[in-house]
C-alpha cells in the first residue's frame, strides 16, 4: 500500500507549528483509501521530538517554539 500524507494536513500542521509551543493532535489517513494509518511516525523536522500514530491513526505531539514543520 502506498502511503501518502494529505497535503492539507501538512499545511495545517505547518501553520500551527509557527506559533508558541503547542500540543498538536491529528489523524493520519491514506490519501487514496481514506483508511486510518496506525504506526506512522510523526516528528518535528530538525529535532528529536516525535511520536507514532495509535491503532486509529491518531497522534498528539508537543512542538518546541522554534519548530518550522512536521
């Protein structure tokens, strides 16, 4: 199965990361089948901050102030 993170999710999360430190919650789905994707790694680029999605594709991550993108 080819896994793609929807562009909208990336843009939404990138916009939120630009503000003060926050906890971001989201869900990762396959772009084609719309199925939830468990076990996907979500991380803050350039840091060691990361997490994985749960069995339903949900994640929660606290991003540092200087983060630019996930």
